[in-house]
């Protein structure tokens, strides 16, 4: 089953739908890096909600 995440950065929203339930937080952060260029160690994940 895939997991969809919407992130906000720089006034824009990005959708990540390539994650699976087995992926780690580092996998999520690597996906965010590919979209925004922000290194994983510089990222903060805030306001996570499960639907």
C-alpha cells in the first residue's frame, strides 16, 4: 500500500506519493530533498497527521 504526503516549503505545496508503508523517515526526507534541495539533516517534520 502506498502512502501520500503533502509538504509545504517556500510557499509551495509538494505531493509525495511514492512512499510505501515500509519506508523510513529517512526515505521520506530523501524524497523531500529531491523536490526541494533541502538536506535531510536540515529538515524538520512538523504537523504530521494520519488520515
